[in-house]
C-alpha cells in the first residue's frame, strides 16, 4: 500500500487561511471561564502538530531543505506550546485549590 499524498501550494494556502479564520472565530467567542479547558484542548492540538511534524521530518528526503526547515520549526513550536500550555494550565488549576492550614494547638 502506498500512503503518500500530494498537496499543491494553493491547497496549503487554502488550508492555512481557513485554519486562521476558524481559529480566530473560536478563540474570540470563548468566555474567560473556559480558558483552562481551552488550554487543555490547545495542548492536544499542539500534540497533533508535533506528531505531524515528526512524521514529516522522518519521511522527507534530505534534499528538500525547505520542507525539513518548516517541519523542524513546527516541531520546535509545538513542543514549546505543549510545555508552556501545561505550565499555564497547572498554574491556573492551582489557583482553585483550597489551602489546608492546620489550626494552632492551644497548650
């Protein structure tokens, strides 16, 4: 089985434009209460980008420098977004935890 695919330049530009418009509309309409769950979803999407970039890096021949460069940038930015997203999500969730302080004992 041959699982190769070919995307033309105009297809790539169309996908990029639609992704930008859809992402802008989704983020614009999200209330502040849903920020933390949205960050978790963003981490999942960044994981998909990271996985796709790694597949692209492994399947691209070495003579296609531009593809390797953009796939490397996608892997780097996806990894940075995942780590930063987990840090921010953890920090936001820690703000909602109740601090359990022990009451001082009377002698």
